[in-house]
C-alpha cells in the first residue's frame, strides 16, 4: 500500500504535499466520529475525506510538532490514541482516537516521519513518544490459531509465524528483541528477512518480477564465500497454510545448500496483490543455518522446523479491507498486467470499464475472419450468441450480441488516445504541464490500451475459442482489404514504437524495424511478439530461404529490452534448430546465418542473468555443433573466459550447458590451450572433487541416507560433461601430465564414480573415456586404473542384468585395449576370463551395431597374446 506510487502521488495532489503512507481509518475526537483516510506526510498527518474530495475539517493538517504522545491499546491490535499539545483549530478535542486495521504499519510510518521531522527542525534525535495502555474496556480475542505443541508465535515487521520452542531472540547492535533472528542451544539459527514492499511495476523494472530471480540472488549470496558447496534442492514449493484468511497470492521457492561447515535452507516467499490496493508485492525469506554435525543427526526435524515457519508465516493484520474504489480506478487506468487483471476478476469480481471497448475490438476481428471465411473455426453464430455462452466468466447482463462493430481501426485508435479518464488534455492540470509531458502521458495510456486489447484477444475474453495464434493464422487467409484492417489492429496490439514517449505511435513495417540494430530503443508487447515467433509469422513475412535476415531479427530481439521469457523463447528456437545446412540450402549460407546471432547470445552470457545465460549456453551448444566458423567466432569473443565465469557461478544447469559447449570447443588443440589459460582446468578439478560422492549407486548401499541422493541426477549430468572435457584435454601430453601430477585426485575420483554408478550409463561410459585418456603413456596410471577398473568392467560385460548399449561396448573395448598395454593388466584380464566374456558378448544383437566390434576385439586379443598367450 505505502509503496504504490500512483496512489501515493494522487493522495499527494489532494493534500498538497508529499504522501508517504495512507490508510482508511475510523477516528473519534470529542463528539466527532468519522471514517476517513489518514495520510502520513513529511511534516504532518492529513485527514482526508473518504471520497477524497477535500479534508474532513478545516484543521485536517495535524503537524508532527503538535503530537506529543502516542498510546497503543493493550486490549486490541487496532486502536491507538494521538495526544496533541493543544486543541487545534477544527478539532473539538486535543485527543484523537484512531482505529486502524494495520496499526503496526501505521505507527511504524508515523514514527519514522515524526522523528525525521523533529531531527530536521531541532537538529537532534528525539525519541518517539510511544507508550502502551488499556484504551478499550474489553480485551480483544486473538483470532489466530493456537501454535503447534512446543511452538510459539513470533511477530516481526508486520508478520507473525510459529517457531519451535528453544529458539531465542538473537540481539543485534540496535535492539535486544524482534530482530528476526533466533538461535537455539545447538547452534542452529533461524532468520526471517522481510523486504520492502514494491508495486508490481517497480518489481518488473528492477528485474524481480519472478520469485525465481529473487531466490537466485539469495543463492549467490549464500555461496559467495564458499569454495566447496553443492545445491541439494533449487525448486518451487507450495505454501501450505493461510492462517490469516489473507486475500493475497503467495508464491514460494526453496533452496538447500550444503557446505563443509553447515547446511543452509532458504525459503523465499512472495506475498502478491497485497490488500488494500492489491497492486504491490513483498518478498520474505526464511533462512535456517545448521552446523553439519547437527544436520546429520536431525535432518528431518530441522527441515520441518523451517517448513513450519514458512507455512505459518502470515500478516499480523487479519482480514484487511480492500479499497475497491481504488482497485477499480487502477483497473480503469489499465495499471494491472494480464495476470493481475485475471486475479482481480477471479478474487474481487471487478472488471475494467474498458471491457466494452475490448469486446467491440474482439467482435470486429471475429467478424472480419468470418466474412472472409478465414477458417472453419470462425463462424458467425458466435456473434449472435448470448454473452454468457461466448465470454469467459460472463454475467447475464453483459453486452455482446448488440455491440456495434468498429468501422475503422485507425480512427478507433485515435479516439482511444484521448479517451482515458484524467488525461491532461485541458483544464488546470493540463496548464501545469508542458506539451512533451502531456503527450508522454497520452502515449503511455495508449500503450496500456494496446496491452489490454492484446490480453482480450489472446483468450482474455473468449478463452481458447480465440487467441493471438488463431488470429495470426486467420490473417493469412483474409482478402487484401480485410487483411489491411486486421493488420492495423494486430500492429496496434504489438505496439512496436520508440521508447521515447514524446513521439507518436504509428504503424511501422515489422520486418524492416526488426532488422535494425536500434531495436533496444524500441518497445513492444512481449506477449504478441511471442505469438509472432511461435506461429512463424515473422519468418514467413521475411521470406523463405532468408535465414540470415531472420536470425538478424532474433539477434536484435536478444539485445533489446524485452522480457526474460521472450529472450528465453528465442534461445529455445536455436536449441531446437537442426545442425548443419537445411535441405536445398548451401552450407555457406547456413554458416553465415548462424554467425549472425552468436554475438547476441554472448551478450546474454554477460548480462548477469543466470537463467538467460543458461538458455544462451544451451543454444550455443547446438549452434557450434559441427560448425567450425561458429567455434572460431566464440573463441574470438573470449568465450573461454566467459565459460569459466559461468562455471564459477556454481549453478548446476548453467555449468552443465557451459561444459557441453566446452566439449565442442576443446576438440581443437589451439582452443584447448586458450581455454586452459582462462583457468578451466582447476574448475574441472573442483567440480570433480566436490561432486563425485553425490553419484547414485548402482545398488542401494547400506547407510546411504535419503538426503545423499538429493540433487544427484543434476550432479551426474555435470560430471558426465566434465569427464568428456577432461578426456579431450588429455589428448595433449602436457595437460595429461597436469591432471596426473598437479591434480592427483582426478583418477581417484574417476575410479570411485566408475565403481559406484550403473555400468552402461552415460556417466560410466564417459568416465571410461576419461580414464583411458588419463593413463595413456603412463605405466603407473595403467597399473592403478587396471587393478581397480578391469574386474568390475569385465564382470559387468558378462552380467546379463547390466543393460548393454553400443556406446558402452565401444568405450569398454577402447578402455581395455589401452590398459592391455601393461602385462599385469593382460594377466588380470585373462584371469577373469575376458575372452569368454567377449565371446558371449559377440552374440548380443547390439554388438553388431557397435563400431568395428570384431576388429577391436581382435586387436585386444592380439595385444594380450603378446604377454600371456591364448586365442587370437
């Protein structure tokens, strides 16, 4: 509420000053009993009439210097008393009794502004004169549920939550209690961190519109000073309780990080659409830090402690009223996004006053499609149906079949430009603004209209019956005249225009503007652009066989200021792109098209967004696969250093795709040298030594706890790529010696993984490849690796329960051939009857599909015969 910039600004205009906080309260002063808004300003409290048409009386401005005492009622959570230095003009008494639904928040803002005013006037710090006393006769019942057994309610910054007995307040340098940090006698700490509330517009502008981005920031901070750690869990979760009957929507994300010294559980919650205005959100984090020994002893109990605190967390102000008039005003000003519009309609049953115009817009488009028979889906019967049979959540008295059509979309758009209530077109407000400012307000309004109409077309009004995809499909089937009308409406919804709002909106060529390098200076509706890409509308507009132009448009999108989801979708297009030239196209043209988008992908790696960097890395894996030109461009743009920085983020998904990209790049000797100079080899060693023990065992071993398996799938994928890169580095003698001498645990970790995981798995196969590379030209390593790996491998090859695949058979033969260069290994293989095992394996159907199976088996027999004799 206090963070809603538009409402605070409107309140400020009414009171003639800056407003920091407002709330609808009941007050009693002498014989007066009124309901009004109280506004906390910079220098005074201002009591504004409920209809906002002026002050409640002549002395509505109560300056902070006149407030000499504030009394909280001990018997209730809503009443307080303001004692004034004297009876002020317009007030019948020097005492004002206030009933506030959110008293704590009101007094917190009053305290802050009162003390600031006194410091500004007196030049010194003055304590806020707050006391507690019984103001009401009867003690108000606490309507909250009783806490769990052995638990207690705690309050902190407007919220309450249950914590387990034994957790005591941890004092800080400012105060002894209500610090939000609690510690028990075993060293386990529980911290509740409450962020400032932001409006939904502010969250979007600072890149925190999704709780996942907030959770990532916490993960980065938790791990920033840790050299060895692993993430056990990083996923969304549901908040399971609503103990305050809170109307707001809650979202939740859970992270579990284990370090050498402690395990940290972080649960990030977002309270969204907070009453009374329902246009703000507040992030809250619950962090439990536990010493490693205590975690091993009480893992489940500690998890439940954190979960209970997060699940029971709720507002300390129960059943806060919704200011429906203000919500309606924001709806009419089109201040809510698509998700907000639907939430308001679902929970408050409120709709924008512009819904009628949106229905006309949709209805006219549907008629154009029907008249041109653009598809079997578009039938004229819909136009004559009742609203309740056509529209989503329609009521009986909703208009539909009698609505007039829009004769000219261009003229309609011009009319909408001036139709918004409160636009500074004339009057006192207009005279106070310069022309650029007035035009900017108009253009901002028009962009919100376009977004609202796009939501209405894309299922907002008619559900799955009509959306942007169907509209785009229908545009192609229209006649030339109807297509021109439809495109006018469609381009208005896209609203591709300069970001400079002092410039007028006008239709521009989609393909021409998308090719320009200045797309970052333009804005558009992400939702419509996503539909344009998903339906191949843009690709068809550009023309067949012009991939370079299409890729240039996509690259410009990646460097524009569009949303995260749209950029991620563009990356997915390249992830799904078929490697190599398309049929009927010359290879050089395809290579050139791929090169165009590489710099834009690299800009995402530098953006600082882990989410987008992950998608960009995955796209670059596909683009660089078998494409030497792309690899050269990547290396020329310092991909080696960017890759190392991505791995340093310790994000499993980003590290996985970065290593996949390194697999493509390290196939070339000169690239391996550059990448090693950037510091990748120590990073590979760190991944291997910190993650090797998290692999899933082939058989359930005694003592393997449930927690040990958490996150192991992600770690196995990461280790698989790390093994490939290590193996490719070992093609060079210098790097092989570096792994064996400077990083001595490389082979030990590999052998542990090989003996633990399921034989035939992708990880097992790639570890065999890496071990084969590591022991080349090293008798010592061949002896160590052979003694540990050969019995296990040959037993697995002969075990019918071990699933065979061509990759497993192929890598096994290469591995045994390398190890056979040592006589002791040949003797060991003969001892475990490798000849009989391979004879049986040759009968397996997949052996015939294995590359050069018979040739490689014969080569192995030949090497063995030199040392131990036997079959050839």
